[in-house]
C-alpha cells in the first residue's frame, strides 16, 4: 500500500517573486524551478531538496502557518534577521516549556513562528 508523503509546501500569492525571495532569504534557499515567468517558483535547499513553492493565485492572509526552528543560542539573532527582512511580530516573543518562540506575519500577512527547542 502506498503512503502519502510530504513533498512541498505551496503558498498561493499574487507576489510570487517577492514572497519567494523573502522566504528564500529567511531559510537560505535557492530558486530551483520556474514556470511561466512568475506563475510557479520552487526554492530548494543546498542539497537540492525542494522545500517551498510559490504559485500565483488568490490569496487570503492567515491561511498558511509555517513553523521554523533554530538553535536556542541563535534565537535572538535569527529573530532580528527575520524582522529585518520585512516580517512583523504578531505578539511578544516568549519562553515556553519546550523553548523560545516568536510569532510573525510575512509581508503578505501569512503567519509563521520561529521556535528554538530545548534539547
């Protein structure tokens, strides 16, 4: 029996180039595929694994939520870097039982978190 597996997160947005570049900068990804100008763009990691796709289409803020992680000791630097790229915080960063978390919205209003998990 076959099993469904994870391939790619796709975000629909009217600004595929802009939002794609934003997330590529946040995650250190490179553009690996492009179709029809800016209709479909895929970004991959350094080993060539496809990670994020951006498809030109209807957009409703808040319908995507991604969780990213970093090392506890890198949390403050990563948080600042993400803010400098154009994200906005949706609430104050905080400490939870599992580690630290910051909640953001990307430039199109999609929500995402930065988590630093205790080991």
